[in-house]
C-alpha cells in the first residue's frame, strides 16, 4: 500500500498549479511511496491539458475530469474513490507543501497510530496564522482533548483513509457549500481517537498572491451567508454531542460567534443599506440569546463582552461605535540592540501601540487607580464599569518574537522576556511600552530543531486587549556576521528595515568582513605553521566545527628558493617529509578567536620544507586571493606582502 495519497481539486488553476507541482516534486518522501490524484471540475480553460502534460511526465500522478460541480467537494470525493494511500491529504490547486511534509507527517502518524495529522499550516500574508495551534508536537490532542490543537478547521491535513471509508466520511456536495471543510472535519473529529500535531516542520503553505483569494466572496450573498451559518452552528451542536467532545464543541461555537457574528455584524455590514443592517442586527440579537451560554460568555474578552452586552441591550449601533474606538491602532516592535553570544543572537528592544491619528489606545487611570478605557460619552453611559475596565488587559499585554522561514513562510515563536512600563501624564492618560529581550539560536530555535539554511525574517506578535498584531520587526543597526559550527549566520536589516538572518555556506561571510593582510602573522608549533590574518569588523565564532575552507601554499619556482636550499634539500624536521621545495602544501582555513580576543582567519599548514610559497584559499565555492607569500626557513617562517600576480 502507498503511504500517502495527495488529492488536488482543480478549476481554472492558473500559474499556481506549477508552484504546487514543484513542491510535490521536491518532497523528501520517495515518489514510489506516494501518489497524487488531480480531479478537474470541468475547467473551461487549458487546465485539463496542463494536467495531462503533468501526469504524463510523472508515473505517480494521475488526473480525472468531471462535469462542473461548482465547488471542491465533488472533486475531492471523486479522488477518494480512486485513492490507494494509507493516508490522504487534501491540497488546494494553488498552494504548496513544505519539502518534508509528507515524510514527517507520515512518520508522526505511524509513531502514534494517528487518525489525523494536523501539520503546521502557514499563510503568505498572515504572519500570525494559527500561532496558538502549533506550539509543540503532540502525539494525541484528543486525549486529553486540546481543542486549539485541532484547529484550523481546514482540510489541509493527513487523514487515515480507513477511518474515512469505515464511516463514509465525505465532503458535502450540492453546488456552493461554504465551510464544507468544517463539516468534513466535524465528522472526522467525531470518530477520530488520535489526532497528532506536527509543529516543528513546515507542512502546508496557504498561498496568497493578491489575485487568487476568494475567502470573502460568500459574504456578498447575505441570504446564503446567514443560512449556511445557521446550518453550521446546528451541525456543530449535533455532531459533537458526546460529553468528551464538548470542549471542542464550545471552542468551535466561540469561533463562529467571534468571527462570523460579532466580526461580521460590527465591521462587514453596509451601514448605507437599511435592510442589510436590520437583518444583521436581528441575527446578532438572535445568536446572543441562543448561542452564548454563561460558560461560553466567560471565555470572551472584556471588549467582546462589552459588545455583547450592547447587542443584548438592543444597541447594536453602539456596539458598532465601540468597534471603531481605537480603530487603526496597532502594535509594533523595534530592535534596539543585537549581538551574538554563545552562538545565539541576543535581541533587545521595545514594543508600543499607535495609530494614524492616535498615540495609542485611549486608556486612563481611574479614580480607584485601575486602568479604564477612555470612551465617548454615549458608551461611558451605556456600559457598566466592569466592561470599561482595562487593568487586566494592560497587565497581560505581551510581545513575542518569532522567526519566519522565507522559503516555506512558516513562523515559529521564541521565548521572550517582557517588562511593562506604564507612563501616566498629568491628565491621567496612560501609555504603555514593553521592553523585551529574546534570543535566536540557529541550532535549536525551531522547537529544538535547527533553522535550515536560507533567509529568515524576524517578526513580533504584540497583544494589548483587542489589538493583536503580527508583523516584521523594525530597526537600523549594523550587520552582525557570525560563524556557528562552520555555518555562516548573518543578521542584518534589509532595505525595508526588516531584520533578516541569512544562514548558509561560510563563503557568505566574505561579503561582510575584510582580511587585514598587513597585520598578518605566522607561528610555528611542533612543525605546524599557522598563518593568522585579522578579520575586520569583528566576527563572532562559535561551536566545535570552525573549519570553513581549504588553503594551498603554492611553491614558487626554484629560482625563488634560497641558493643554500637548492643545493641541499634537507628535511625541516626529521625524515617524514621528503618533498622538494616545489611541492604544494594543503591546509585548513578556519575562523577563530585570536590571542587578544579579536577574530582571525587562521590557515593551518602541516610540516613544510624550506621554500617560498604563495597562499591561496577556497571557502565553499569561492576562491580568495591572499596577498601574502610565506617564506619558510630552517629556523622559522615569515610573511611578505605581495602585489597581485607576483
């Protein structure tokens, strides 16, 4: 049996299909161990011809074509009837998998007997996507049940095919069926006993190009929206009736209330359309009354409870006003200092909140010494004091740094220490600043695993009450190059002011440092010669492996050899070396710390006969010309500066 079947529904796929196929071609799992099934939903363009070309060149890929159904459900279900893999994974036609997705996902599934593997999912334009989900690898998030670890409710997971067949779990069909993936996962989670979470490997990249997103199209049809939402809420309640599944039921109901009721009614409804407003207001009041139990309401933030209170009081207009207070305010983190220490990039900086017209959220210190929201008079009068209180929000304000693999777009958060600084002006207005410190260790920052070679951006997740933002960090400091276990690690701010870390071959270091040949020196210890060349600016060097390249001491012709040496070729030390002065000698290049703590490029040569040698080197694939000549005599050696070509 094949290990995995990847199922891809297609419809007018466009250039994203090539990106998807490239990611499948790059899988670390051998092609003989997985298959890919494309099912085209009657595309009117050249998608079917392209699929025939793709599958014709790849034995492990096949394609089917069906009459247009108008939604991905039927193509997925059709592919399931042809699948042969032990596990199936659903991949949208313009997304991509991480290079180790299938291999790592399958290994985790087999290790725990998983019914589902929830692999780390990332989105191109949303740095903070699913950050609370993929915090650690989990063998089984169903026992004990950890609802957040089962999110997001997308179909971009590995499912044990036998589970789907045993219970005939399929995607709902019948034209447009928005949130069909949630319905599918509800059926899966109702039957699954083991759901594993793969957090330390980039698994799925939900690609956004600006031209391929249809996530909000269904909101244009208000009748369909409210009908499908009602259908979904009922389905959540009926499918997850078992007591063991109640935590998941409640978590999903909260998601619907926060995003699809509060978020939609207060920010998406057209105020200029009275009918739209009336329908939305009625639906909001309906769900506040019928959906929110006291247990669910306790899980809401103070801001969400305040909006809910106003809706229940019949003042949806004031709830919309509350949603506009502090609109545009967002958090931003700035790096103020960076330095390599013990192989880790130590970062310190600050985070604060501001908007286009605001210095920050409207907060003030009340008469009782607690922080409260500074609201317009209508809201002050309508809300009880406990729903205007912001003391706990300020106390919980946070910033967490993260690193993003620019190749896969996956983000991992780092442990970040935070100090909260409150400043109150003469009128009682409060501003908040967070001082933070964190560390990036290329050897272990991905949940204990090393960061892969490539480009990484540094970002920060800031949180203060309803203002949760995730964006790149800013700064304007000088670059900080390092060599860690023989690997280049270069921290620098790019043209956008974003902190980037380049990891890779040590030859990259040569673009950031210079060799001070004029201050070079040579030492001899037990027959070994070490040429030491200072590096500027200073370079941090850590780890057991520091060798980064190969050097050659190229012998000069005999006329450059001292007259006494040409006549009598006497070994320098003992009879071990019998080569003439014209023999080239190979040595190792490493970056190291000098005797005075400075960084040096050290070239170590074994025993050498007397002679004159021109020095050259190679670091990675890059040749370096060293303007030095090594003159070796019976009693020692010296370096001479030479012009190019001499």
